[in-house]
C-alpha cells in the first residue's frame, strides 16, 4: 500500500499524536485513518471511499503540509460525510478526468473569451495542475470534481473548485468552502 493506516483514531488518545509526528517527520508516508465504526475501502491500492456505520464515525487522510497549522503542519482532513461526499488525493491517473472536468465546467467560459482548443487546454492543464495540492471530490463513489488548496504559514489558499455540471447547484462547493473556513479558523 502506498499509504500508512491509522486505526481506532478517535477511541485511543495515544494513537493520533504519534501518527501525526511520524508523518510530519516523514518516517511514515501519508495515511488514511479511521475512527471506530468507520473504514476505508480500497480497490487494489487505490482509495475508493470511506464508509461509516453512524454519523459520528469518520475517516481521515493525514499528510504533511496541510490545512491545520496547529497540528504540527500535518493535514487532518475529515472525509466529508455530507450526502456521500468524500475527498481523495489526486494521482497521475486522474489527468483525463481533470481534463474532461475542466472542459465541462469551464469550457463554455474559456470558449467565449479565447476560444476552446483541446490541445491548448490540455497543455495549460498539464502546466498548471499541482497534484500535491489537489484532491478529487467523490460523491457516492463517483468522481465529480476537484479541489485545489494550498496551506501557507499564515494563510490557506483555495486555488480552484471544479464540479461537473450534473452536480452543481447542490451545495457541495459551498460545504467544501465552509469546511476550509472552519478548519482555517479552528
């Protein structure tokens, strides 16, 4: 597996701090962690979704350079539970999805201003996508968008939210922004 795994994340206080420390010091790679009553589903070595038997159990992705400066520069991102929405780290295999998403969500606006050209837009995306700051927005196991967030010493920068047109207008983007704000001011 390309990630570490943290279990009993909510029930045993001594588990969280060492996991955060080992990840921050790069002894362990990034990790998925789960509360009691929650689990992480993989297909092969790929994260698919986090599941929970109740509304209080959560699953988390923990990595360095994150949103929570009060946690030793370790990101502690709750896998969102609202309406089946989850976040997962982007991989190189997501590029075609990101290109199709970009074309669906911003293509009409790009076309109006500059004209849409697949080759130019593909090259633009290749130059500008930062996988280390990108998460895939997943609803009920289906990739529906991307979220780019950068954490700096004194600020959190929301670079981009793109959501497929079929999922726009459902409050998903608003909830993601609210979660970022809540985390930034926590």
